[in-house]
C-alpha cells in the first residue's frame, strides 16, 4: 500500500515512484543568506536620503515621541513618567514596523523575521512591565532603541526613501520618450 502523502510522487503515466524525488529529496532552501542580504540592503539604502531622515526625525522621533517630550517640557521629568513614555512609545513604533515586514508577500523570510522580532518586542514589553521603576526604564530604552532600528529596517527599502523622482513625474518626464501628438487649434489660455 502506498502512503497517502506520497501520492504526488507517483508518475501518472507509468504509475511508478519518481525515485529521485522520493528517495533523494533536496534540502530545503537556506533562507538565512537572502535574509542577511535583504537586511543589509535595507540598513544601507537610506543613509543618503533626506526624505528618510526627515521622516525619522519629524514624524517618528518628534511626532511619535510626544508622550516622552511633553512631560520633559512641562517639568515632570521623573523616572516613572519617563519609563511610561518609553513603554507607550516603543510598542507603537515596533508595531508599525512589524506591518511593513508582514506585508512583504514576495519574501516570506522577511515575514518570519518580522514575527521573530515582534515576539522579541512582546517579551521586552512584558519584562519592562514586571520590573521595578529603575529597571523598567532600562528595558523601555532597550525596547525603544530596538524598535527604532526595526523601523529603519522596515522602511529602508521603500520607494519614498530614494529621493529620485520617477521618469514620468509631473516635473517634465523622461526626455527620451516621444512627444504626445495633438492639435493646438482648440487650445485656449
């Protein structure tokens, strides 16, 4: 009797086992190499992009970190409020970055990396909540720095990072493209 999982390994024309596939199965693909290459590329891409740094500074650090900055501006900068500010900040940044990794349908290893990193942030958050105030601040800072690095990696390969306008942008378009044909007769200003 043939095991039910091996049915697809039978050649339908000869009703014989495909011996190479059945007995000498190839090793599964190594996903660590493309993961490493993608993470290096995502880390290095935005170094010379003004749009990336503007988004990082104004949106992520200043706008997203208002819960940390406001108590500092109003003189309530004690250890407990600072720890709570970081504890509410880093899960939001990590979750936004997790979504960037999770929606990558072409590269499943990036989705899995996002899941692993998400579990790291969950464990860091739980540990920070369980600690006393001194250690809570330390764990929250570790989570924040890690979440900012995770955000960097999650957005490092996006199109808006590359300060290159597309050739068909409204500023003029690709000069090698032929001009549009039309009549000037009905054109009015």
